[in-house]
C-alpha cells in the first residue's frame, strides 16, 4: 500500500477535459492529463483492500492488477507499474481513454467517498511507457508453424492476434475496412480516441509479425471456405454491426440516418482529407435530433456539435436516471446514474441546457418533398415491473409534441453480426442473433472456428472485447497444441 493515510488526506481529482466551447472547434482529443506528481497523489488514495473488488467480478473485466500498479505509481516506479499493467491488458491506451471504468464503480473507497481515479492512472502508465520508449516490438523467438485467420480487426480480433502471435503462431487479420481497428478506428470518434494512437498500436503489432489485410471482406473478396482450407483455425470477430431500426411513419425520408452512417464517414473523411472531400453527412446549420443514448448517441452529439449544428436534442425513451446509486444499483455493481458525458456537456455549453429529453417516444417522422422537417413525439410513463417481468411504459395522453428536425440520427443499439460470414461458414446463431458459443470455450458449432467480442457477446465494451479476444486465443492455442500457457 502506497500511503496509509492517502485516502484521508487527498481528494479525487480526475483528468480534466478541454473547455467545451473551444474543443468543439476541432476533432483533437479533449483530455488534459494531470502532471506526474498529481497522478502519484491520486494513486496514493488507493487503500490496497484485502479483497480488491476493483479488479475482480463486478470490477475490471480484464482483471487488471489495480492496487499493485497504484502502489507502484505512488512510489514513482512507473516502469514496474507498466509491466504489471500489460500482464492483463493488451491495449491500456484504449481502455484508459474510453472504458466506462466498472472498476471505479466497484472501488471500496467509492462506498462513501469518490472512487480512486483508476482509469486515469491506467492511461498515464501506458502513455508514459510509450513516451519513454518502453513499447518496443516483442518479436516471438520461435514459430509453431500453425496459421490462424482472424476476421475483423476490432479490439477482440486485435487482442486475440496479439496473444496468438506472442506464443509463436502465424496470424493474419482480415478487415473489410480500409483501415485496421474496427470501432476503435471508425466508431469511437477522434476527440475521444485519437486515430494516431490506434495506428501506432497497429504498427507495433505489424512489427511483431502479425499480417494485416485491410480492404478484404470475408464472404466476397475471399470466401470463408477458402480461409478454412488455408488456416489451422479461424476466429470470427466481426462485431455486432446490424443497427436497431425505428420503423415508424416517414422512416424513408431524406435526413433520417443510422448513427454509424454519420460517424464512420465523418472519421474517414477527417483522416483522408480533414473533411475537405465532403464525403460525410454534415450537421452544419441543421436541427439535429439524436434518438437513443449510450456511447453511440453521445458520439453523434459531439460530432454534430463540431460540425456546427443549429440545435441539438437527444431523445431518451427511458426515465431520467437517479443522481446517486440507490438500492437499484447496490455497490459494487455498475451504477447507472445520471452523468453528463462529453457531448452533452458541449451541447449544454453552447445551447445553455442539457440536450436530453427523457421518457419520450418518437411516433412519426414528418417531411416535405421527401425531406425530413420534424418529428412527432409523445411522453411516456414507465410502470414498475412485477417480479420476473420486463419494465413497460404507457403513453401519457395530451403530451404530443412536434420537434423541428432536418437530421435525425438513430442510435438505439445493435442487434447482432451481419449474416454473410456466418451463413458462408454454417455458423449457428443463438435465439437473439448472436454467434452461439460458450464463454470460455469460444468454439462455434463449426470445427476449428471460434468467435469473440460483440459478435458473440452482443453489443458491449472495448474492455470486454479485449477480454474475449484473450480468452479465445487461449482456446485456439489449446485446440492447436493440446494445452496453453496463455492466461484467460
Ligand atoms: C459509436 C460507438 C462508440 C462506442 N464507444 C465506446 C466507448 O466509449 N467505450 C467502450 O468501451 N465501448 C464503446 N463502444 C463499443 C465498442 O466499440 C465495441 O464493444 C467493441 O469495439 C467491440 O469489439 P469487436 O472487436 O468485437 O468488434 P468491432 O470493433 O465492431 O470490430 C469488428 C470488425 O470486423 C469487421 N468485419 C465485419 N465483417 C467483416 C467481414 N465479412 N470481413 C472482414 N471484416 C469484417 C468490421 O469492419 C469491424 O472492423 C462504442 C461503440 C460504438 C458503435
Ligand atoms: S480496463 Fe476499464 S475496468 Fe479495467 S482498470 Fe481500466 S478502466 Fe478500469
């Protein structure tokens, strides 16, 4: 334990964000990290609990050795902290920026004080390791002669590739997009995760021997059967990319788009030409309504704010969450409380109020000459569910409203992987459309085909994709060699 009285002496200070009105002028990262000295003070708050809930069960999915590296940071032993961190997490530079930090929700200090800044500490350890030249290619000393194809280059595919390469297998990653990284590259926007950092990691993995095949869609450019013939094992890590639709009147009007049809081209155009090629949907001067919340909705808000939208509203079907965790979300579970994320803060700074409207249902898109001009809504009241039943809502009579809108972005989640690869390989899906494979074995119904990440788990988090990618690597290594020294 670093400083015995640290948690009494020091208050939590999180990494600051750039001023909202200034940061919407560009797509650069918004984080403003603390100095190393201030970070050491934050690490000193860790109590080194007998049972570190932060790193187990409800806490960190990759079981990061949190109290150990907090102690090392407090002592200024940054290099040792870095070695501890990379034992469990392949890509802390990503989770240190985008993870919702379930570890902090499970932090024991968090019961009656603000939790330790675990995520920020993680980010500083890895950023510092890159800065000080510790992140060098680790080229495997021996090769096994086994070949593995990975379909999809998101965090699940990349984590698995990293693990399998390190034990000496030859790994090729097939990605249909022109850049590697999955949603790290073309989902999460630049201001939250710089694409230079994603490319820096891809370059490192390349230098370590992983072969990347961008622009190769499995199912059309190369068949699934061909991969099965040519490789000893195949990992399907294609994500959960089918968006949930809103099939109400007016859905086909010009101006109604899925969130990813807005976010992906924006990042591509930004990387290709600093948005000069115009190959993206612009929110400039528009009345924007984002339907649905979560990270995707918030990223749509942040992107629309950077384009210079005229107004911004965010519809949320659910009721406003509580400010504090109550009996509904007891410690150490993840508390779904009210929080002002970066996009909400930016809209609030420019338009003087939180853009979210809670308990609202979109009933009809309205248009003129085929173009969207507005949305008709009604307010809803949520009913307390009976035990074992799902929550339901009732429309509130007389609460119909009309919202001016010429750009509506649908951000209501994703329903599973696209069918092409699964159909071609004969992979079975479960009852809700995810690839059917047990956590732990990660094996599909097709011999030598494994799966990991959102494709198996359903829409989830980067940290869970990393965890699943690691687990699938161990399962594949065991399948190929009879046993494995890889961790789960
Ligand atoms: C807009 C957005 C913001 C998000 N923000 C956060 C966040 O802040 N924090 C967080 O923890 N999580 C966030 N998430 C969730 C997180 O990004 C995902 O859970 C994670 O990326 C899943 O990883 P994956 O490797 O399973 O799949 P993906 O990252 O989806 O990668 C799958 C890859 O497979 C490729 N692919 C699909 N089919 C084929 C094919 N036939 N041939 C070749 N390649 C193929 C796709 O092009 C894609 O690159 C966000 C998600 C979205 C959509
Ligand atoms: S990966 Fe996420 S849960 Fe794990 S320590 Fe980092 S921020 Fe916490």
